[in-house]
C-alpha cells in the first residue's frame, strides 16, 4: 500500500505550519524578554546620533 502524493503534500504543509508557529512563539517570547533592553539601546543610539556634529558636505 503506497501513500498518495496529495496526502504527503498535506502532511508537509502541516509540518511547515507547525514550524512557523513555533518560530512565531519563540520570537514573541524573545521580544517580551528583551523589549525594554532593546528600547534603551535604540534610545541611546538615537540620542548619540542626534547630538553628533554635522558637516556641510563640501
């Protein structure tokens, strides 16, 4: 008894959906854990770049 190709494609699609879901959950968790640290880092970078001297370009 062999498996039809359409059955295998459905299983593959489900596997990819599960992997994508796991990546989304892991990404959300990482952003929640690192969110305030990243906000502080980007704020510091923005302040530093905002106070940098500019040149006229010539």
